[in-house]
C-alpha cells in the first residue's frame, strides 16, 4: 500500500502552488519545546519529521515522531507519532490540512496559506481554541515551526510550542 501512495514529485497541474510545502520534502531532525502561558519551557524533546509526495504528487504527507526511533530505550513510548495530509485546493487558493495525532487522541483541521515569507496554518484545537501554526525562517538546512493558541477568539496569542527542524544529518 505504501508504494501506491508515494509520488516522485509535485503534480504538474499545480506544481508552483505545491512548492509552498514542497520545499519541506525530505527528512528532518527536530528539537522541540513546549511552553507554559508565561513563556517558560515546560518540556523538551528531540525527534524526526519526514515529508513526502503522495497521491500522484497532489498531496504532501508528513510523519512526526518523538523521540526519534533510533536511540529509544526498550519499551519507551512515543510522545508524538503524528501524520498530516496537506492538499492544495485551487477553489480557495489555499491548503487543506488534516493532522492526526493518535497518541493524544486528536485530529485537527487547518487551512494553510502563505503569509509574507511564512506559512500560516489556522484552525481550531480539539478544545475549540483558535490555533495558528507557522513555518518560518526557511533555509536549506533549517526551518522554524511554532504553535500559537488563542483562548479569546484571536484577541491575544500565546506561543505554546516550537520546533526547530534541521535537514536530516
């Protein structure tokens, strides 16, 4: 089944639009931090994040795993083992993104668009709070992902997560 999902690159019909997330295709080592409402680090984790073309190159699917598979202690449980499907929708000139996080029993639907030199993914958390997840500071070897939450319908935003992606070493 996995081979039937895989694609070699973006579908030619929307290749330029697909490269918004297409530049992330590949393997990344990650360093993640979670923050409390005051901005204090409450958890740190390392892991891996893999992005690839699927469904004739019309979709990008990723898998985020923490801690990384290599180097785990025997019997150590995952803190994250998530997947996301990212599909460009020409009707709204944006991406529809669904994240499935079975470790947390959560599914999140988002709409993603380019915002200046960043990618913003916006939607609602399983608790119905507004969320904004961003990819920024794009480099060949490094990207920054941040998660923000608003408990007051967008009046204020608090950063609750940050992940630094390093191109697979």
